[in-house]
C-alpha cells in the first residue's frame, strides 16, 4: 500500500484524501520539482489521540467510528463561537466613553454567551444530564466568560496607558484574528488557531481552554508547536509567541524557538509513520485511567473490554479493564 503520493505541482495536483493513492512518477519532472504529500492529514487532535492510545486512534481515524459528545466538548464549542462573534466588532463600534464601553463589552459578551448556549440547548439536553448539573455548567461557563472579559478589559486599559491611545484604538490593537485554518501540505498536518494576535509587529498564536489548569502540559506544548509550524509554513515568518488562554486562570505564553518547532515536526512525522497500516493489530491498546473513570468511559471501551465487535474485524483478545479513576479533560 502506498502511503505517500508524489505530485509535481501543488497548485494543479493536490491531496485527495485517499490513503491508497498510487505513487505518481512523472518522467517530465526532476526529483527536485516533485514534492511529497502525506496520504493522511493529521491534526493536533489526531496526534494527541495517537499518543494517548494508538487503539483509540485506529477506531477514530482509521475506522472513522463516531465519537460521543460530552459537556466539555459542547461548552468548548460554545465558548469558541462566543469569542469569534465578540471579535467581529471593530473599535469604531464602541461607545465614546470608556466607562460606557466597558459596560457594553460585558453586556455584549454575556448576551452572546446566552444566545449561543440557547442555540446549543438541544446538544446540551442530549447529554442526558440532570437539570441541576446543566445549570451548574451554564453558571460555571458564564463565570469563565466574565473572567475572560475582565482580563481583556485590563489589557485594554494597559494598552491605552502604555501607548497613549483611545479605547477604540486599543480594542483594534488587541483584537485577534479568530478561527484561522492553516494546513501544511509538506508535513501533512492542519489545525484551527483560535486567535492570532499582531501586536507591535509581534505575532502570538493563542488557544482558548476551558480547562482549570494553570500551566502548559506536554500535550499543549506539542499542540502549540504544531501551530507555530503551520504559521511558519503559511506565512514564511516565525510567530514570536504561542500560548494558552485559560478562561479561568488567564494567559500563559511560550517563546517560539527552533526546539518547539522541531519537536512538533518530529512528532507529526512519527505519527505519520506509525499510522500507515490499516490493521488493528498495529495499533496497541494503551490502558490507562482514560479508558474508564468514575463518571464515564472512552467511546471505544465496549470494543476493547466488552467483546463488542467491529464489522469486518475480529478484534484481538480483550485485556483486563482498567480500574476506574478521574478523567483528564485536558483537551477541552
Ligand atoms: S478503552 Fe482504553 S485501550 Fe481502548 S481505545 Fe479507549 S483508551 Fe484505548
């Protein structure tokens, strides 16, 4: 099975998404004119899934089996949408008075949150949680949004003082580009960057998280490294910083250096190499507390430990199920 396809012109011949694409060898073009495209496009999520458990990657990305929703995913989607809509506003849309403006910013972001929550009400209800639990998550998320806007207002005030500019100009300065899709054909990886900030000629790539962490985990560092790699591929320029904005605990930034980008390249390449096969036996289970925890389980737990069969496959013998523990919802 061919796992890569050689193409001679990115603009005319592009990745087809078919992992069985035949190798194209065109004698009219020299080797240098040919570029390699990976048969499968990875993403930070697929790479982190493989690193968490190759068997999970197999179910999700090779077999393309559906995954369930959970409250962390649903509310992550709501929060991202709210911030995207919030930053569609321009500095010129703000009131003349700074005091009025900050009240309007608070009101506007909270109104957007309530609107988005109501729009996703069906998704939330489909999770089957008791009404009190839904109310808890509504209030907790509303609190995160409020913390976000207070933090943004502080940054706005600092920018006004430091640069001697109006709140309208400060808003335009701090306003990021949101939900940018970037793809690297060379490395076979893509991602959506939540926010790209351009401040004083410096670029920061930010990811929003609803997790209550206040440090950058190895997984997040890899995700940010992939964003730095994608940005460099797209623009030819290095971003200066990457970071996580924890809605509850604020921003943590990292410098973009060669180590960060090289590490991301190596990890992307390693996952491409490890995922050429379509055979379940090549994707071992990694049994950890993320298989099953007190309040839930991995989407594929029944296939791993309860003899549930996948059509067309005889699953390898099940291992012993793991002991229950608390989940790590760090990807939310
Ligand atoms: S249940 Fe555990 S071993 Fe099975 S796919 Fe999920 S994480 Fe991997």
